[in-house]
């Protein structure tokens, strides 16, 4: 039987050499693709860095303030000290928030937000006084958490005064030692938050003698013995009913809401 011709042997040799050549070409093609993609990504990255940090397009041009009541926008802007002209991406919003809280204790909540492409928004909520403490000729405002956050020269309207007058009795002194002044202030705030709105509107003074001896002095000279801040809702209901039942009474005691008392003197 005749062997393969020269042409047939050449074809077989070419067939055996084609796969390695094709694989090399595929590897080169992939390598070129990887190089091209890498270059594109590097260019995009460099462009993005330049856009965020080097260009004039994404820089702080304005700072807005929302939510002020007593504070002025100018006070907030001055305390925030936002870096106008700096790249937006480099603004440290946490640092701005910390400055605002440190310099303006009246601020209760604050949110510092980037408003792309050119703005910084300062959205805040101020503390609301529920009690005030007179000291000299000034008035210290106290919020619903017992925080003394501002000193003003004019007392806020409709806000009762807080008098911490711990008596000399051994029980009162022990109460002060056990709970501390800050806790007693928070207890007074707790009472103010539970008093019926109509009664609180007429309250001039919340007087604290001890943890469980808190009373209210009303505008017309009436007095309410409230006790501690515990069972506030029950005491509020009892006081409302007691005042309706005894409109001429001058003294009300709801320290034990299940056994209230009132008197005309």
C-alpha cells in the first residue's frame, strides 16, 4: 500500500502546528485588551480624581441653614465654619457637626449634608426650654432632657421657673446625696412633662425639695403637691378631676393619685 504523498504530509504538519499558533494569537489579543482596559481605567481614575479635587466644577460655593428659631443663620454659619471654596469631596461633615454642637449648645439635632454640586446644607433642630433656672439677673434654659443649654437675659414666655430648694431635713439631704442635683432636675423636668397643659400654662414655679417632694406654684396662688415624677399620667388625670370637683380649692395633693386631697386654705 502506498504511503502518504508529500502534499498530504505537508497538510498534516500544518494542521498540527495551527492550534498552538491560534492559542498564541488569542493570548496576545487578550493581553492587548487587558492593557487597553487598564489604560482606560487609569485615565478614568485620574480624570475622576481631578474632577473631584482639582477642578472648579465641584467646589463649595454656598452654605444654607434651615430650622433656626432663636439662633440666627449667621450664628450657625459662623459656628459651622464650612470651607467655602474647598472641593466638595473633601468637606468633613462630621467635623462641621461637632463644631456646631460644641459652639451652639442650643442645637439639639443637626444634619450636615452635601448638596451636589456646589452646596452644603445645615439642617438643625433647636432645644426647647421646659423649665428655667434664675441665676443672678440671668435665666438658664433647661430642656426636656434636663440639659441646661443656654443663658438668656429675658425669661422665655410660658416657661415655669425651677427652684431647687432642698430642705434641711435628714430625708431631703439624703435624697440629694443619693440622686444628685442633676437627677433632681431631670425629675422636675419629668413632672413638667406630665402636668396637664392647662395647669402647666398657669404654673409659675416647679419647686423641688427632694426626689419625692416636688410641687407646683400656680399664677393665682394655688399650690399642687405632686410628689415624685412617678405615675405622672395617673396624677395628671387625678389633678384634672380634682380641680373640676373643687374649683375653689387653693391646695391640691396628688402625690398619691389613688388618695388625692384638696383644701380651700
